[in-house]
C-alpha cells in the first residue's frame, strides 16, 4: 500500500494525504477523517525514514562523551536523553576515552551520517575543534567548556565560583597550609578554572600558596589516594587538601583513614562535583553540580536551534554548596 493508492481510494491528491498524515497545512475535517479511516482500515504505515529524509530530519542526535564510565558524564547523558525522548529523537553515542583526535573524528562522522545535531561533552576544545564546529553543516552544542567567545553555543558550570567557595570555606575555618590535588589531563574547566578559583580564594584570604604543595594525575580516586600520601610525606604540617573532583576527594579520604590519620581531626578534605559522599560516617564537604540539568539544558538549546528559535550563546548552570563533616575549624 502506498500514499498514491490511499489518495486514489479517498479521491484526493497525494499532497492532501501527506497533510493528513503529518497534521500540517489546511485540510477539511471530513476529508481528513476519511483519509485516516482508510489508513486505519488498510493498515497503511507511512515510512518514517522517507518522511524524515523529505524533511531533511533523521531525528538522530550525535552525543560525544569523554568517558562512558564517569558518573558525571552518565548524569549529563541522562539529562540529554530526558529532553530528546520527549521529542522522539534518538541518540548516537560516541565514547572517545578523553582522546581529542577521536572527538574530531566523530564530529565529522555524525555530519556524514545525517545526524540533525551534535552535543559534545568537551575536555579540551582546541582551535581545530572550534573551526570544525563553526564550519559544521549541522548545529553543535558544547557542554562543559566555555566557548561562547568563539561564537559557539555552550552549557557550562560555574567552575571558578564553585572552587572559590570551597577554598574560601577552608580559609574561613583558619586553614593556611592547604594542598591542591588536581588533574594533568587537558580539561580546561577542571584543570584550569577550578585551580584559578582556588588560588583566588587563597589570595583574597592573604594566604600564600606553595606550588610545590600540589599533585596532578588523572580523574580517578587513585589520584587523591596517591596524592595525599605523597604530599603528607613532603609537607607533614598540612591541615587541609582541596581536591579538584569528588572522586579524588574520595581517594584522599580513604588513604587518610587507612594510614590512621583522622578526617577531619588531622587533615580536612574537600571535593568538587561528585554526589557520592558517603565514606563510613563521613560526608565530604563539596559543591554539587546538577549534571542532569546540564544535559537537559544542552539538549533544549540544540532543539531550539533545530526549531529555528532564538539561540543562547551560553547557559550557566548553578551549583550548591554541600557542608559535610570533613572540614575542621582550627
């Protein structure tokens, strides 16, 4: 059964049948009801693929992520899925394992595969990334990195502000000898902006920072675990450690508890961005990012562009401070 046959049975044009199926354009109610009745009686199912190609829409969105095992990434993807499912869009997921070359490859592949748009959870957005995104034939939204100055729409966290609040909480509790555990992976927001917020808080509190009192590695809990052990050997007078992620903070707390160092009795610990706070009876003082909302905002921004609505250059998602019990006033 074809649209042409349905049109013949109804005594109308194929264009009229198409308007009835797609609920678009003017059509008399009685004619529409007749067409739909014939469709129901014949069991005719219009090809969604054919309709999509005709409208130049495949209802596929490419989502490029740095690490599929990451809790925060999973939450962002959940938020994306919630919004896209409402509009019957499907996701094509690409895991790059923090490989910039893979990100560039998938940006090209998704355009070739006729995706309607791309959401990329960025780590390091290089000039090559920016040029490829700006020349893209389909809209691209960057999540997690601020590229609005390049004219690229993005959804970001308030990284500097959040890091400032956490570090200032430590200095307000009279901590002056504070270590910093961060990442050496090229993720501008986590590597640079969080460190900048930390340093500004110390400077505003008239506390000098020893750059030697730092440890950098990947994003895993091993970074916090190994980092705090190394730092305490070199700087036994440490009273607090600022960890750039919640996962790192979890590793640091575990290392301190294993070595018999009390938390926060001997060393106070803070983290950023994780919602996995429970370690025995300890709740790690941190900031909580709404990753689901971040993904949701990214998807809505993309859908607005596809619907030819006004686009935002940048959306900043708020965070909240979580006062756990891993910081001691001294």
